[in-house]
């Protein structure tokens, strides 16, 4: 058997942040209300109720497509997707089939451009709450009809790690655009992974789609449903790759099916056989006319985290630093602006290590701290004391620095410190006078320690050299 390669595609559903649901005027607040309080005849599927598309949701769907460099469709439509499930009150879901809002985009992850086949809109289902003893279930339809954005990647992801990173980057993009909270633990963002393993050389890509090469056949794929954490995405895919690989090595058949991931057992389990498009009996939604001539000029992209990361790295920050800071736009922009007058790396270290990414001081004051560090006027060990003085006395950094210097200068003048160190380090002084010039480093270090850090190393060196001459 040739080497087996993992083939992974993702389908990610995300609840959009809108004032109302997708096709009615009910509040879009599935977590903030009592069960079944945000419902009406439309989202509960009553006979004769007519849906009206939510323009805000459509705008946000197109905005995501634009941010992912996708083709935005000037002509789109909604379709009915039929299946029976207890939390689907109409017996069908209004979705999109052949004419989605966006197609053929990509998201760059770990230096790779992951191709995206389509981005479309649909409505969410209700939610079942099961009793602990399993004897009954309760149905809450507050979530039914909430705008749900679905993204489908091409099957080009080759590792569980890359799949996880795609989800993380996509979540950050949605938050940058302010179209969704995308909290996976709350079910606001749900991931499904399609996983197969194929023999090397048995397949090729035609456009974004996987095709069999002549003389070969493709192994079936398995869909893993409703993964609700980044860790679950990675671990479920890892397990499924190992499971399918073992089956093929043993000469057994892989069944095309839908599986779930159990966090406790760290394994996937069978749920049902996988449906195909024909099982859903798609046809155009007769109660909603096509979406045509949408004005794409209204789409305005904000500054995205990935752009911020690139800018921050160009200023000398490491990739992990840039990744961390780019998630907080206020701080990222403060560092970019502050880099005009001081070192961006010093600013980044202050925000990450000293401020724990919290805006404890105004940006201009953080810049003042960075300048003091950059000019060697204050050592890192005393930054905490400086900031505490500024915060507790509600004064600016420069004034706090003057106060701190005054307090420490009153303890012992620099000239006295130098004389004491020279008297105490006679062997080092003798070595220096014999021509071992590097010995002065020992004297500088001791003076700085005795001065409790608030001395300029350059000034200390110059004074020592003058005294020793």
C-alpha cells in the first residue's frame, strides 16, 4: 500500500450578530431570554406565515466574503433544504444551494492559502434540552431562525493542526468584522470536519474539487459533526485519521457516515449514515424572490488582525508577539503609532509583560516609559515602581520619574557610590590599571546594584573611567 495522505475539509456554521432573526422580526437573542419567548408564527413554521430576508444578515454575509477575497454573487437566491428533526419546526430549513452569496475565496493560515468553496446564509434550528434520566426532551425555539453563516473549505487541509488553526483564524476574522461573537462553547460557532485518507497519487484537484485519477478509486469520507472547541476539532480529526488508516491497513472497508466526537473517550462514534444532496430535496424557496443588484459599495472592511500582524512584524516584533497583540486593536494601533518615536519591541514588551495587555496607562504615557527604557534612564527592574507612583499619585510618567529620582538621589549621591565601590574592589581596580580594560564591567555592575537600579550605565562608566584615571 502506498503512503496514505489525510484529506480534510471543514464546514463552519456561525450565528451572526443581528438585531432580529433571519426571516422574521423576533429578537436575535437565543441566550438572553426565557425559553420560547422570542418566537412568532414565521420562525415556528406556522401555516401561511411568510419569511422576509434580513438585510443586515445579508450585508454581513457579503462582508465576510469580501474579507476572504471571495467572488461576491450579484445574483443569489434562497432554497428549501428538507429534513426531519425535532428542533426544525417547518420540516425544512431555508438555506442556499447552487447560488450562494460568495464563492472561491481563501484564508491564509500558517503561510498557506486555504481555499474556500462557498459562503452562504441559512437559518439556525431550535435547541433540544434532554432530561438527566433521558425520559424526555424540552424544545426551545428561541434559536430557531437565527441567521447562520456557513463556510465550506476545499478539501485541501492536510493536518489536524492546520484545521484547528483555520478555525482560530476564522473566528478572529469574524470578531474583527464585528459580525459574530463566534463563541464555540456557547454553540455560536460550530465546526464539522470531513475526513478521508487517500493513497498518494490516487487523486488530483480539478479547481477546488477532489477527483480520482484513472485506475484508482477514492476512499469514502467521514463527517464529524458539531465540534464545539478548537481542541475538539484537532483531537477528533487526529483520531479519525488514525482510525481510517488502521481500517485500510487491515483490509477493511470505510463506511461513509456521520460521526460524533466524545470528549470523554477522545474518540468518534457513529451517529448515522451520511446524507447526500438529493436526500435533502432542494428546490428554490418560493416565498423569497432572488437577491439581485446588491450594492457592494456599502461594504467597508475594518483593519483586520492579519494586517495588523504583518505591520507589527515589520516593526520588529516576533510572530508570537504580533499574533498576541493583533487580537487587541487598541493596543496594536498604540504600538504602531508609538513606534514613530520609540522602539516598537520595547512597547510590545511593556504591554505584554508589564500591563498584561490591559490599557493601564494612556498610550502616550506608555511611550514615555518606553523612551526612558530606550534611553537607558531607567532599568526594567524599576518600571513597576515608576508606574505605581504615576497611578497612585495620578501624575504623568515624566513627573513620576523625577520624583523617583529625587527619592533615590537623597539616599546616596552617585559620586559617593563610585568611591565606595572603588575602595571595596581593590583587586578589580588593580587589574583595570594593569591594562585589563574589561574589568571595568565588574565595577559598573556593582555601582548599578548599589544605586538600586536608577542610574544610567553610560554615565556610570564615564565617571568610573574619570575617577580611575
